[in-house]
């Protein structure tokens, strides 16, 4: 009977989507293993009310370990989780990806002499044990990873697990005193979570609207910016239009630009040649708008629209705004 | 009025731009004994031979300083820019390394067939096999693989192989070659300096070997600037190649002539295909296949890459590639001018080896063993002359012409030109030449530059198959397969006029196997000038554009393809 | 200050990688290169050395790998490292993230650096944040995804890039810092430096030389095992809409997006 300890990151009075997904997944797997899913939270007591912590029960955690400690830094959490796992005997530590998830998971691996798998996209139960799946070789292949240690560490891709409420139960909140290692206290947070609006990092965007030569001219990007705004996403570009000076290099996707895997990739006026494809083929949902029905992009898009993007894009923007607003 | 590419010459003056005296302060120049530009078969053979001779001559070795032999190679590694058929005559490599037979190959040639393809469905084997095609005793090799092996032997022998380094300028002072200047790194699109800009260096040497291969950047500059031109201008063919993993091993070496090339004289389509088995124990069987065509073809819509795709539709080829998987693609130009186009092979302080010196036997499709042999001869002359305190390497040229290289090339000196009269007449004439070892008809059949050929526009493109991504392919997926990671915020390394008549822009777009040139979608249809689109980051440095009206210069060192089994 | 830079040789990213059909493992026979992310780490070390805010006595490149890994060290040295350390031993082959981090930490212990720099991840996607593993073994503070480093009163003021924004963190030395590729533009090595690289001191050490327990490294002792490579689930063929009535087309697109909860 194995239990799972899940790290939950909170910020500004709420747990992020990523953490809720991780707790939900932890609960699902613990159920299959016949064990329990517990969560651990670290931070200022003031920001971690009983109510907030107990709310993780809705996502399947039966207990939440609350530790008072520095916020936003990984090593104190390693100390906390190592302490809890040694005391309580969890067999797995689960992280929903993201910067801290990776840092904590890696440090914990060292501390507990554990097995670790990173970039996990899926986990299953086999013979009473967890087996992680992760993509390799540019998402062209999936590898199974088996753990051969007392503790298995699972670090998923960001937002790989979906948050699922499984009931109304409140989790039990238990305060844990942790003695932090000297080195864990040698990093001090000065400013946390500063937003730098101007330069949106397209690699982090959930939704991308990308433009290619089919836009016809640099001004074509204005309509895409409107659409991206309506969808709540960012704008990206192909190498050809960046070369032509229509858009900035920081938005370039493809073999020599950035690789992205957003939830939605909407490609307007892009043919889908392989140099571009390799930069975005990992996207969850690919929508393509192109007037050439033979464009290669239609071979791998989930939804292909053959038509004039100059007609379609503005109307799509209006329709999206209407649906969201209404 | 038909347009010829030569009417729109590229904006470049190789002699003025790429030849200069050293500019670095003396104490910043890098001194080496012998600088070899190009780490291909000729360059590595030269390096190895030199180091063999120096091993037995410590006095001379010491006089050459800390770095007696340096090989300057623009590819990511030596071998990254290597592509050929190929069936190699082993005599030269065995002569170079008599105690080491471990050079990689795919077996000795056994069965061999030459087919004449009548059309897209039928092929007739030519019996007996025409003399140029008899490859008994030769070996199937991948030059990308072979070159890597030679590079390791050269490094073991003590050569400094400087990969990702371009020989950008020839250093010449008072008519003597002093070395080369390497290329800059870290320039931006406008040619300015990025934050990590690193200028090249003057590499001065007692002897400089130009072994740059088929489109020789510095060789071209040297020929123009030092007066080394041969009797005729050099002409080239373009070869586009694929390597396939197949289910059933191929049991013979195959060459084809005829379809899909058109026999009529007006098209000037000269070339053919090869299909070679690459069978090695413990490895999945593979096949190397490719199509070659002379770049003086007339049709603006002729595309060697697409002709290769069309060629694969022939049942003979389908049977061989059935259920297979393409694992490599690439392209490279081949010098076809033979004897009359060979430049003078030396200047004070410098020699020219291999393909850069036009040492390719066109009828026999052989050049690798000449490259190795010429590298060895260059090493031997340089060794003797440096020992005597001289930088006069004229004896090298004599040695090349006295060797099998000179004899073979002289014999076949007129064998391509008759094909300008069309396949049938040309074939008959060439046959006569082969049988009489070049004596009949003798004389000098002059050649014209590839770019002199006026273009005609047909609907040739309608015959090319639409790529299906599994058996036939578009150009860009091939470029991707080469591992080409040319920096795309770098300045364009292609010199070409950008405002040209439509048919010329089309000719370049179809010619280039990597899709570097494009005609804008909204360009006017008839004859008026269009603004050519150039995508330099696709370039696999095959060299075809240099033949047909533009000029390739080397981009940043390390750029370009990373061929592995071509 | 002594800076150690951890570097790794990885298969060339631009060249197609594949699984060797007979062994079922990653075909590592192709070309290898210095991990591009590590060049940013070396550049960061050089900028600290040249910056003058702190006295850097030497920059040491450290790698763990088979014989061919010396090429990564030569490259690191041509970019400015003063000397290099090659940790190599048959016992280390096939080590997982856990074993590798432990082995590197032991090698670093023998060097006693003030700062350890490394690239955020390796190009072969095998591992992210091995710096955090190493740091825990060394008992040093650690940060990853760092895109700016300034020296302030003998400590480091670091900016790091997270998915929720930018953090500024003050870190005491000695520390382990993993840098992101946005931190700098790595320099190109000069020809002189490339040619001089092989002459710089290169030490080779094995498992016994740095006190690595054999039971914690190597393929057989891996705490996590990769196996069973398979193709990802085939995607359902996409739907195609031919636009005739644009209002209708757009309505279909919006429905499609809504079904997939993309309009949240």
C-alpha cells in the first residue's frame, strides 16, 4: 500500500492550476495503489490558512502537511518533503512540473537516493507500482520509466495533469516542524514573480497565434494580434516573415527559432514546411487557416480551414470575443 | 529574346575581394608549416602524406614549427560537407596507407549493369557493359564516412584539424601566396558585428594547399587573380542524392542513361543516375541513389532534385526501394570540364588539389582516387621543395600530368562536349573516343560556360511528381534531413543579382536543390523583372549557383549540412 | 574565487536522432557536440572573470563521460577555461540522473569550488536541473533558470525566469547556479584558443580517485530505468472546413475551440 506526497505551490492566496492538477493525479493514482494522497505546502503561515489548505481535499488529498518556511525557493521544500517522507513512508513524490517542481524534485532525488523521471506526460499503475511515461527525441517516441528505489520521484511537464474535483471533503491539515539545512537558508528571495509584460515569452504561452507568408504583408500581423488578444494568447511567426522583417526574431518558431507546445496553436498563412513543423508539432491542438488546400500543414492540423485568412481572422476575433464576453 | 544567366553577373570580384596581403600585426598572425584549405579526401591525403614524410625528417619537421600541418575545414567536422555516389578505385588510398586496410566501405563491386531507360516504364540493359562503367576491383563507399576515417588518421598522425573554420581570403604579397585568412564569426544580417563578434585570423604558412572541392572559393579567386585559368572555363554538373534503408539488399551496381532526360540537342540534358548497394554486415541494407545532370541544361524549369523524384517512379527503381525508408538526402556539384578546364595547378607558395583542380574523370565518374593521389603528390613536392628552401611547386603540376590523373583526363578530354549534339549523336562520338582512347576524333572541343547557355522555358515542371512525403519528397524536408543549422541572422553568403528577368529567377529556383531561391507569388508573369527571394539559411553549399550565374561564398564556419552517410 | 563549469557532450541536435533498432537504446553513434546550454555557462564564468567585480583565480571545466567527452573539454577550454577535469570510468556508464549528480558532486568536492555553473538542461532532453541534484550532495544553495548574475558583497544577486514571472534572489557562496540560454550570447573561440586548447592541463580521474561508491552509479544501480520505447498514440485525422460562408465557418471554429475548453 503506497502513498503519494504531492507538492502544491501557492501564490497570492491560491494554488495554481498546475498544482491542482498534480494533486488530482496523485489522488487518482493513490486510489489505484490502495494508498493515500497527501499534499505539502511551504510558506508564511499567514498566507496558508486552514481553509486554503483544506481545500485541497476537494481534489483528493486526504491530508495536507503545512510547513512554515521561505516561499518561492526549492531547497527548504526539499528539507520539508524529505522529513515528511522519512517519517511517514510515502513511496512516491509527485510534482506538476514548473520551475520549482523541477528544482525540488531534483534535490529530493539526491536527498532520498530516489529514482526520478522528468517531463512525465502520463503515469500508470502496473503490478502495484507506478510507471511513468515520458516523450523523448523531440516527442517522436515515448519511453516507460520504472523506479527501482524506495522512493520514486515524478516530475511532469507543466500542466500535464488536469485539475479534477472529486468531492467536497476537506483535507486534514497537519503542521510540521522542519529543521532546515544550513544551505537551504543561504538563498534569500528579494523580489518574487515580477511581471515583465512587454516581452512575452512565447515558449510559456498556452495559446499561440502564428503568422506566415500567407499574411501577404507585415500589417497582416495586426489582425493576428487582435485575435491573440481575444484568445488570451501570444503572437508567433515563421522564419520567412521574420527574415522579411514583418515580425521580431523573438517570436520565431521553427528549427532555428523556438520550440513550443501550447494548448492551442493557430497557424494563419503558414504552409507547414518541416522546418516550421518541428518547432510546433508538439502543440496539443493545431488549427490552420490557409487558402491552399494542398498546404502540408493540413496533413497534421487538428482543424484545417481552407479559405482567405483576411476574411476569416477578423470575423473569428469578433466571434471569440462574443463567446467569451457573453 | 532568350536570357542567359551570364547577362546578370553576380556583384562580386573574387580577385579583388578574396585576395589580399596579411593585415594582422605580425605577432598576432598564426604560423603553421603547411596550411591545407579543405579537409576532404585531397586535403587529408596531403596532410597524412606530409606527416609520413616529416616523421622521418625531424629537422624539417622542427623548422615547420609547433603546427607543421594544419587543415582548415569549413564544415562542422571533416566529412560534414562530403557527398558523392560513390564507387572508388582503391589504389590511391592503399598507396597512402599500405598498412591499414580498415577504411570503411560497402564491399567490392560485383555485378554491374548499365540501363538505358527508354521511358518511364521500360529500361534496356546495355550489353556488354560500356567500358567507362566497368568497376571490377572498385569499392562502394560513402565519402562522408570515409572522410571522417581519414580525418582521424590525419589527427593521429599529428595534423591540426581546424573544423568550423573557413578559408576566407588568400594571403598574397608580391605575387607569392603566404597563407589564408580565416573567416569572421558573429556578424549580423547587415554585416555588422554582433556582441560576440570574433574576427578571423591571418594564418601564414610556408606552403598553402587549396583542396576546397568542387566550387573552390579561394581557388576561384586564385584562378582569376593569379592568372591560373585553364584552356576552357570550368563547367559543372549537379548531383542530388538519397540514401534509403531497404528490405532486400541490392545485388549490383547500377547506372542509367536516358529517361527522364530529354535526348534532343536543344535541351542539352547530359547526365544519368546511379544506384549503388550499401550492404554491410550487422547493418540494415541500404541503397545510395542519385541523379546527375550537367548545369548547362537549357530549360529554366529543369530541377535535378525533382528529376530524381520522377526517376524513382520507374518500376526498376520502385522494385529496389519498395517498402524502404529514406534516411539521407544531399546535393553537390561536380566539375565536368576535365582536361581542358583544369587550371594551372600551382603558384609561388601554393598548389591546387583534387576537385578544386578539376580532377574528375567524367565518363568513368571517378575523382576520389585522383583527389587522394593529387594530395599525395602535392605533399611530396612540397616536402622536397621546402627541404631545398624553395616555394616553387611547379614540379607538382608536372607530377600530376605525368601520373594516371593526367593520362586519364587527357584521354577523356573531349568526352562531354559531343553530347551538346544530343544523346544519340553524342553517344556515338563519345563511344568512338573511348574505344580509341581519345584519339578519334582528337583535337580540342571547346566548352562554354554553363551560364552562357540561353534559357528556354517549357512545361517540364508538370512532369514532376507531387511529393507524397513517403516515397517522393519536397526540397525542404531534404534540407532538414541534412541537419543543416545555418544561422539565419547571419549575412547572406550568396552573391547574386536580385532584380532579374522572370525566367532567370525561375531557373535559379528550379535549379537549387535546397529551395534557396524563390520567385515571389505576386511577381509579374511575363518577362518583366522580378525581385528574387533568397533564403540563404537553406543552403547546403552544393555550388550549383556558382556555375549558373551567381556565386557561392562560404558562410560562417560550422554552417551547412552535416552529412553522415552520403 | 574558483569557478567550476560542468559541461556535457550531447548528440548534435540538428542531426536526426533515432532509437537503434537492435539495442532499443538511443543511437549515440552520430556526432557529438558541447551541449549548447553549457556554452552559456562558460560564457557566464568568463564574464565574471573579465568583469572585475570579483577576483576569479581559475575557471575549471568538468565533465563526466566516456573518452570522447574530452572534446567537450577542449571546446570549453578554447572558450576560456583554464584547465579541465575528465571524470571517466567504466563503472559510471549508464548512470541515471541520481547517479550522475552524485558522481559529479564527488568530483567537484575534490576541486572545492566557490561557484559551480552549468547549463539549465542538456540538448538531448535527458535531464533538467541536474544542478539541483549536485547542489544537494554538495550542501550548497542552488538556483536554476538564472538569466542574470551580479556580484554583490561577495554574494550573488541572481535573476531567474520562472513560468510565473521573474524572481530576484540573493545567494551566498559557495553555490550551484544553472543558467538559462537567455543569460548571454556565448563568444566564438579564437583560432589561437582552439589551437592552444589541447595544451591546457587536462586531468583524468576515475571512480576511486574521488571517492565514488560504485554501488551508487552505473546502469545496474540506476534508481530509475528507461525501457519500452514506443510511438506516441496516433493522432486522429484532422477535420477540414472549406470556407464558403465565412460567418458559418467562424461559428464552427468557435464551437470546435469551445469543445476543447480553449475559450476559458
